[in-house]
């Protein structure tokens, strides 16, 4: 896979992670939304590992 394409995927992932954090913060006292946002973050961490983003996969942004 081309390095530019991989970097584009990494940038999209960073955007998704930021949007998910914002959604989780906006959830307020909506527990199901908060829990599901946390699940999304866990899935995004697995994708980060796939893309070779080792530090970012551990929640380090």
C-alpha cells in the first residue's frame, strides 16, 4: 500500500477518534451513548494498531 494512502487513512482515523471523544463528552447523563462511544474508541484503537500507530493505539494522541 502506498505510504500516502496509509497516511490518509491515519488522518481519517484521528478525525474519527476526535469526533468520538466529542460525542462521548456531549453524551452527558446518557449512559448508553457514553458506553457505546467507549466501545467505538476501543475499535478505533485496534484500527490504529493495524495502521502502525502504536502510541496512538494506547490512547496517546
